[in-house]
């Protein structure tokens, strides 16, 4: 059976390796190292092409200050 101090140190290092691997995969999936894998093969749309009908402009109104 391994010694408790050695066992604790190896489990701590294993935990840190797994934690760093998970953070790396998260960063890759979110696109921190370039386009995310879910966006591969897509052409990026210009900002003016996105949901043009989502904003409706109306006549500006003047709001009187309250006292």
C-alpha cells in the first residue's frame, strides 16, 4: 500500500492535470484559440446582415423633466 503523503501528492497532481485539460478543452470549444469548432465551414455574416428587422425605429419623443 502506498504511503499517505506520496498518495496525496500523486492525487493532487492528477487533479491539477485533469483540471488544466478541462480548461483547455473549454477554451478551445469557446473559440479562444480561433474559430470554435461549431463554426467551422461557415462564412461569417456581416453585422449589417444580422436580424435587420429586429430593430424598429420610430419618431423620437421629447420627455419633459419632472420636478
